[in-house]
């Protein structure tokens, strides 16, 4: 224990038990399910695995997933920056309500989230009939998937930026302004560079969630094979088609993305100095 | 930071391409059909679509691309009503298509437009048991034995479950005399059901992959598919009496007209009744209408009663599956 | 209204964008729930949400979420403790894996859990042998919810644990406290805000969860049917008003929990501001991942 005096550590047997409990818990709840997926994915050999991943419907699912994430993430990054700036740098009434509303998509069940958009854009929805009359199809088509994905990932970037901006305080920006910088210059050269790591972190979390969203997209997608299925939906379809090995194989794509997310996160944490020695 | 400008540019480009993407539906070259179908017909339509595309191209020179969507029958009907632009629906029961017709999406007299009440094939509900039939399931009555676990999808969402429910009801009503007794029978039956999946295929997965239950109540075609895939781990048990399920098909006029695919859609459905179509249907363990194709299947004859015994789907739905119906009463305290 | 002079620019733009986006993406969709539910009379609304099936699903959803969040509190503190205080090979990797439920799509989590806990699964078969159903039961729901809530308590407690001043512990030991007393009376109270926040986050997350639970629960009405599934069921039966009525209840509760979490967060932040001495500079790099509550002592 780095620098910790002997009087501040537990006896060996306590440490052993705690470690066994903690590691056992993680092993049973995390590692085993992961292993089960990997085992099933490769159960028919490498060739079958590659075939499943390269199949046409899988590829179109990957394309759709990337499209949805590719729109949802930048959208929510811009929103996160705007919201964090407004909330941390200014005083106005209703700030707490605003923060709570931003957090709301986080707590709304994905099924409800999807249902909201069916109620809004469906053929019998609030503005659905008007849109359909003008040839704009939202529900059961790609736009709804993008919108649903954007909805569920709204809080991620904002939640990272708000504490970061708050901790930093406006001193640097004020200094820049007094030195003659314009608002945009200040923003671009003082604020954003400081936010680099929280921003990247939030974007990574946002991307992970966008790629993996299932419930909301399931409600608004028409499950049209090869067209309105994201990777998670495609996994479900394969699973239901008796193609278990293929389902798990495609699932490994998602696991790969998840692991990449975790690695990216660790990288950022390491860079941002999380491994500070305790004082 | 110029990275921000880059982001915004990408964002705007993405949004504009999205906007272009969502308003253009037809791409003009060849026709596109969307077939919204019920859960277990995946393999069937893969083959049917390939055959139809070939035949139609040979006849008219147009290449047709057919997109498929599958799910629980009730769920699919809801999607169509909510805006899923199906040119064709092929659902598990007439009641679901009636619901679509009631909303004005297609002709209320849709069922008369094709032969045999618009059902190009029939099927029935049978049981799948594990190798050796350890629990000795032979008839509906065996399902309520105390140590039997049944896998059945949710009648509220699955067509298979609704047909199965009515088949059980029909058996009980005849055997035990009257609807009261039948209600009690169904209650005992569902007491033996540990899992309710939303569609027929989900139930199959639970029974096979997750190894739950002693018996699966399934479509006949699904049962044979399971037996085929499972080596000899599963057996199909056909009860002496079951319900005649007539899964119908229909063109959804509103969307087919909008897409300009009315002709192709009609031709597609008519293909299902042709010799070639019927043979593919037979190959997938359905009961085709065509006598010659039917003879080629080796499906057993059993005593079949129809939905008319329940007064048609509208009556059956109101009595059993609507809120407060007999299925809800099974679960109320 | 007189234009308020603000030192920093961009108020109008940033607030405008924020309000517009939230209005379009969050408030308008949420209002459809109210609009649709309003189609029901008060009596119908009440009978929908108080029907046997609805009440059973609420009991399961809330109950299982509570239990799962509770398990995660206990195990989360232990895991955070082990990860911050002990050295062992593979610690970094394990630390990274803790976030897996957060990054993994719920559907994949669902089938992975089902593969593990079903009667023929890796672990499920042992449980099945002793008569416990790991999947397709209420236990299955709890397992799924524990899985997805795992990172929350760990990640809110970890930064606080790391930031704890060991001198306080040493002082307690110096003054004669046993290790257990130190932990109970010095360390745990310091962790309490973070634990509560982590619990609330895990609970809120578990409450709405659908994708993973649907593969692990049996979806039996009155027994293993969670509320989101009941909502889906009602949707598929064209009972929109009923579905939105149930959704409204869940939304109100979720909103309430969020307000509670944020209230705790703000109070903790204010306390932190108040006790920060002038000599201590504000931190220049906030460790990413630290939730707003739970900072240095």
C-alpha cells in the first residue's frame, strides 16, 4: 500500500476476504457473461465467425448504427457545450430545473423513450399525420432511429462538462476577455482546450451508449431486415432465427466497441492525471 | 479550435443528407415491396421471395426487391397502423388485418379478394416435446398435469399463442362441457407456464436454447423446424384435435398505391397460390391449399375445428384477448 | 426588461440553443405522454395504474431495482475499496472492466446473462440443481439489474476514497481507534454522500431498464413482468392511453429521484465550497468520471 502506514491497513485475513469477495463478485457478474458470449461466438470456428460478421444484413446494421451514432454524438456534443456554458457561467432562475431536465433522458426507460416518438411522429401521433402528408417518414424509418438514439444520449456530454467547467471557474476566460480577445476567440482558445479531456470522455460515453441502444430503437424501428436494424436489433433477430452462433458473433462487434470505449476512457484518465499519488 | 468548425460542418452535412434520405422513398429502378409478416415465417419468405423475384423478372422484366420484417402478429399490425409502410402484410390471423382495415389502410372486404379467405395455406397448433417424451404428453389434457412445464408465447401479442389458446379452449369446452370449465382449464394450463415470450420464435428460443419447459405449444411448421434443427433432441406430438389456423395475407391499399406497387403486390400474393408457391409452402411444413402439394407433405391428418366455432375473430378477441377478457381473468386474483 | 450586463459573453446563444434543443427533443416528446393520458378520464386512469397487473409490475420494477441497487451499494463499496486500497496483478484491467455494463449494449448483456444463468447455463445449471432459478424468475430480474448498476456505486465512491486524507485515518488510529472503528466512524461517513448518490443512480438506471431484463425475466404477468414490458404489451395491443398512463407514473417517479439526486449533489458541492480554505487552489484538472457529488473531504 503506497505510503500507507501499517496502522491504517487491515489485517491480512480481512484483506484476503475482501479481495476474494470483490473479485468473486466481479468474476461472476462481469467476466463470466462476457466469456459466455465469446465462447458461443467462436463455437463454430473462425470461418463461421467471419462469415457472420461479413454478411450483408450485418454490414447494413453496422452502417445504420454508425450513421445514428455519427449524428447523435456531434449533436449532443454541441448541445453539451452550450448547456454547460450557460449553466456554469451564468446565474439565472430555474437552473436546477434545467439540469434535472437534461438528466431526464438518463432516467427514462428506453421503451418509454421510443414510445414518445411513436406518439409524436406515428401515423396517429401529434405531428405524424402532417409530416406523412408531406412525404416525410420518421417512425419505422431511419430518422426515428437517429432521433431516438440522440434522445437517450443527451445527458452524457453535458454531465461531464458541467462539473469540469464548474471546477475551473471563469477566471481564465475573464482574463482573456480583459486582454482583448473576442468572445469566440476566448471560447476557441481558452475554454475548449481546457475541456479537451472531459469533452473526449463525454463523447466516448455518448458513442458507447448510442451504439448499444436497444429498447428505444426497438420500438421505433420497423425491424425491416437489411434496412432499419441497428447492430443490437440485428443480434436479436439472429438470436430469434436459430442462428445463435451468428448472433453472438455480431454481439462481439458490440463488445469490441465497448472494450475500445473502456480503453479510450482509461487512456484519458491516465492523461488527465488520475493516478495522482496520495498526499 | 478548428476542430469545432469541422464538427459543425460534419453535423450539417449529416443532417442534410438525412433530410434528403427520409423524403425520397422510391428510387425508380425496379420495384420494392415491404412484406410485414408474423414471427416464424422467416425461412418461408426467404425462399418464396427468391422464387417470386425470378418468376416475375422472367415474366415482366422488372426486378423486384422484397424487404421483410418479422415479429409477433399483433405487434406487426400495430406497427403498420402507426406508420410502417407495408405494401403487403402476411399475419397470423384475420383479426390483426381487420384491425388494420378498420383504420382505413385497406379495404374492409380484403378477405374476399383472394381465394380461401385470403389464406394461401393453413397450419395448426401442435406440441414439441423432448426426446423420448418423458412427461408422456399426447393430448391437451396432459398439459395441465401438475409437473408439466409449458412454454407458450403471450396471447396478447403472439398469433401462435392466440390460436393455441383457442385450440385449448375448444378442447376443454368439448371435453369438460362448457365455457366455465374451459376457463378453469386454461387457468390450470397457464399456471404451468413459467415464461411468456412476445412471439412464437421467442418461445422457441426459450424452449430450445435455454432448455426451459417440457413442452412447447407451437405452430406446426415451427415444430417441424425445431425437430429438424435439433437432431433427435425434440419430437413433434400432434394432438388428435386442434384448431385450423388460417394465416391470411393482404395488400395494404393505402401504402401500395402510394408506392405505386399495387400491381406487383397483387402479383406477389397471387404467386403464393401458384403451384410453385404452394410447393415451397409445403416444403416448409405448412399445409398448402393446393391438393397436389398437400399430398406431397407428410403432415398427419387430425380433426380440425375453425375459428367459426368461436364466432369469428372479432367475437373471439373481445371475449378472450381484450382487456378484461378470459385471458386477463386467468391472472386476476 | 433591462438588459443585464454580464461579464462573460454567449449567454443568449448558449441558453437559447440549450432551451431549443431540450424543448424539441425532451419536452415536446414528454408532453405527448400527458396528452395521450389525458384521453383517459380520471377514473380510467386510476383503474389502469391500479390494476392488479400494473401494481404487480410496479412492485417488481421498484422492488427489484431497490434490491439490485442495495446489492450494488454493498458490493460497490467493497470493490471500490479493493481497487483503491490494494495492489494485486491485473488491478488496472479489473478497474477498467468495472465499466463494462455501462458500455455494453443492453441486448448483448441480456443474452450473455441468459447464457450464464439459464438452467443450462454456465452457472445456472448449478443453481438449477439446487432448485434455484437464476433466470426467468424474480432472481433473474435482480441479477440483470445488479449487472447494469454495477459501475455506478463503484465509480462514485472511488474518487472519494482516493481523495481521502490518510492523515485523518492515522490520527484516528493514534487516538486509539481500532481499524474497524476507524472504518465505521471516519471513513464510511465520509463516503456517505457518494454512496447515496451511487445508490440513487443505480436505482434510477435499474428502474427503466428493459433490454437486459427482457431476456432474463420470464415476462409472466403478475410474477416476473416489469413495468416497461407491460407498457410494451399495452402498446402492442393498441392500448396507447393505458401505456402512456403507466409511463406517466414511471416518469414522475424517475423525475422525483433525479431531483433528489441533484439536490444531494448541490448540497454536497455547496458544503465543499464552504469549507475550501483560501490557501487551497481550485483543482485544475477534475478527474473525468467523478460525478458531481463526492469530491475531496
